[in-house]
C-alpha cells in the first residue's frame, strides 16, 4: 500500500511539475509566480494567448515554464494539457484548479447559456481535470490537487445562486475525494476566499451585491500563499478571511439568523463598497 503523503515539505517544490489553470492573471498568475520562486516547473493554461505568453516569458527567467492556450470546457484540451506536461517534464506533481467564471445577478436575469458555462467552468472542468490527472499524480512520488473555491461555496449567497452552488459542489467534491485518497500519495484541498482585489471582481464592481464586501478584500498574492500552504501542508481548507469562513458556515447552519442579520452585513458591505469604488475610479483616472 502506498503511504499517505503529508504534503510537500518546504523547499521540496524544486523541479516539481505544477499545472495551473486560469494562470494568465489574478490568482492564477500569483500562484505561478510563487511556485516559480520555489523552483517548480510550470505548465500554465489560460484562454488568452497574449497574457499567457507574457506570464510565461516573465517566469521563464526563474524556472522552466510552458504555456498552453485552451478553454477548460474543452475536455480534449484538458487531456492534451496533461499530456504536454508529462512530455515536457516527465511527471505531474501538483494540479491547481483555478479557472473560474461568474455571471452576477438574480437567477432569472442570467442568460441560460451563461448558467451552463458557470457549471462547466466552475465544477465540471475541475472534476474532469482532476480525474484525468489521477494516473499522472499516482505515478509521481507525491501529488496534490488544490481547488480555488469561494466563501460563496461555504454558505448560500443570494444574487449568486449558480456561482454559490458550483463552488459549494466543488467544496463537497474536494472533501469527499480527500477521504477517498486518504491512504494514497495524493492529497486534495481547497482554498475558499471572499472578494479578491482582481479584475474578476473589480471590473464589475457596481454589479456585486453589497453583502459580499462585508468581508475584507483579499489579494491575489494572499490567496496564492494559501494555495502553496495547502500543497505543502496537511489542511483540507483555508478560508480567507478566516472570520468570513466562520460566518459563512454559521449562516448556512442557521438560515433564519442569516436572513435577520443580512441587512446589517449589507450595510457594512455597502460602506466598504463605496470605498473600493472610489479607489478603483481614482486608479483608472490616474489620480
């Protein structure tokens, strides 16, 4: 029987092969930079060729990095991504399922095609990629799969029902798979951040529900650090901020109290949102 892996120890990511989806910007790019600084070999996937080429060129000065332009909804491309990693570096040790999609607003206002796309990107793709990566991870000395989830997956978030549902499903899948893999050399974990100061949310700030900003805004680098901690350690989940995770779980367990407290947290979020909007507009205007 294969011994259970307790996570990569510090300084052992040197020359380990790390595959990251959604790697051209935001959390994915921050993860790529952090793992590159640790000496890992990188296989970076994203849809945009120009941004992908830019991050690969940047990190190739630190380590060996390969870019693969693809859509994670394309299952054949997922297979090819892993084949490229295997052919280039011989092994796959870490898979970071980071790619995500969120079309905001009440359920009945969202284009049904975008609903399907959220399901495909946020849960179908990472489950498929994880399954396809299993043979590669099994043959490696030790493997880790880390999902980038959301606080919206820890507690229901109205105005984001599909996104919340997909991230909740991803979280449950992660925990269930972690149990299945307990006696193997593969670990599975998830990072669940609240709002992150990236283009993913900042470009459509006006459309984000006020209550989202009742939690402190995280940074892409902070989430990337949590991803690395999960790869190297033995935790099942890191919530960012930790208080936000506790509040999300509390709200999920006590829905009546959640509804009663919602106006209070919405008011707090509205105040924070105004501050973020002001800062964002000042940044865009160059002030």
